C-alpha cells in the first residue's frame, strides 16, 4: 500500500514535453545554420568526434532527473505493516437517486449536485462508521460496498450523475432491496439506510420493500431534495440549456419534490424524513440521529507505519545529473574503434 502526499507536484512533469520540443527546435535551427556554413562532409572533417547520440542521451538524463525530482516532491510513502484496528460504529448505506428528474434546478445548483454535497458533508462528519453507496434510477446498482474508506466513498460519489443509468425511472423499491444485501454483519445492532431522492417513485412495490427491510432490522431515513413548487428538467447542449423536457402533448414537464411519499417511507421504515434544502441542518440532524444509536464493535485492517520514499528519487536525480556533467558530447574512443556502423573515416 502506498500514499502520495503532494500530488500537485506531478504538474512539474509538464515541463518535459516543453523541453523536448525546445530541443527538437534547437536541433533543426542548428542543422540549418550548419548548412549555411558548410556541407555535411566538410563539417564531419572539422569535427569528426562530434556525437549526435550523446546529445540525445544527455537530454534523456536531464528529463529523467526532472521526473525523479517531481516524484520526490510528491513524497510517495509505502506502508510497512498491516495492523488490525477495532472500531465502534453503525453500518450506513446511502442510496442516491440519479434519475433524470434530479437535473431539475429548483434547488441550487441542481438536485443531483445538492444530493452529492449533502452526502459528502455527512461523510465528513462521520468518525468510525462503515458506509456503502448505491445509485438508482429505473434500476439500482451498487457503487461502493460497505467500507471505512471515506476517501474512496467521496471519489465514487463525485463520479455519479444522471447519465450513468441506461434504465430511467425511479425504482426506490430496488434501491431498498439492494441495500438489504449490503449489511453482511449479522451482529450489527443498527443498520441504517439513507434514501436521498426527490420522491418521484415509479414503482408500486416500494411498500413491500420497506416492510422487508424493516423486518431485517434496517432503519430507513429519507432526505428530500427539491421543492414542492418543482421545476423543469433542462436539456443541455454543450453545457448550455437548449430546451426543457416535454411530455407527449408538447407541454414542459414539471418535476416536484414528493414529500408525502418520502415521509411515508421513513415512517414505515422506522426512520425519519429530513428536508435536504439546508445542508448544515441535514448534517446536524443526521449526526444527532447516529449519536443516539448503539455502536457495534468491528475490526478493520489497515496499513500503518508509512515510510517516506522521496530520498531514493532525490538520490537518483543527483546521480543522473552527475552523469550528465561528466558525459561529453564527443564520441567514445573505444566504441569509435569498433566501427559498428562502418562509418567512413576522414583523413586528418
């Protein structure tokens, strides 16, 4: 296992293609200048020991040294041992609605981005709970299994969008059914499912799914994203709103937050409905809810004692620069004597 402390320094590698282009431009200019001075045969007589390969080799050494210095600045670390850590927490699954209705902009910047921000802020306030992520529209698909890796969770979260599902609609029942398979610890006393949605359910099997989840000991909390007034669903072209989604009669479709549906799911799921308009209030309510739950102890393995490895790359860079200093651009005598390429020798 490894870590990279300062990934921003990878941008230093951007100087490499610039130097390559600069070198090629210099060689082209040099060739043209030499042609104006003398022909190739005369130049070879004037400087018979000039090596073209050595100049390229010197450039390669410099580029490699820059690469090593860039990696050293990033400061890679390697985990030297694995240790088992005991934690106490709750198993939490976030089921996030990614149906097309979530692109409505009745809540800034739009529903899907608001949902992602709410979940991200909740994760930031967790301590030792395990989390999983599900995305659903017409069908539900797992995004991240139960884990304590919050960084991975936020990475998967940010990649979610309304175009990731080929099957459209809002099948909350499938999200709930899939969530029941996430909780693999039979001894976990508290299992929590947060449904983040605008509540536009297009399935008739939601009530049955909620009952099955409750029977399995899963508490369902719903977070409503959107407004009761609602808004149209924009269709963008090159990032600019081109039109709005219309029904078969040519009327603009207005999608609204279905709070009654979400309240019903939360009540039957032994949970609570939370309006997602204010992110800070949502995080505060979720924190209070989780703090009142019994925690279950579980074990997780993680790498410890990460050791810096930058010194190896600094040493490699210095060695390459040292070689570059002592690498002359004239031909090596013993290689020249071998005459591997049957080069023509000119009389002095």
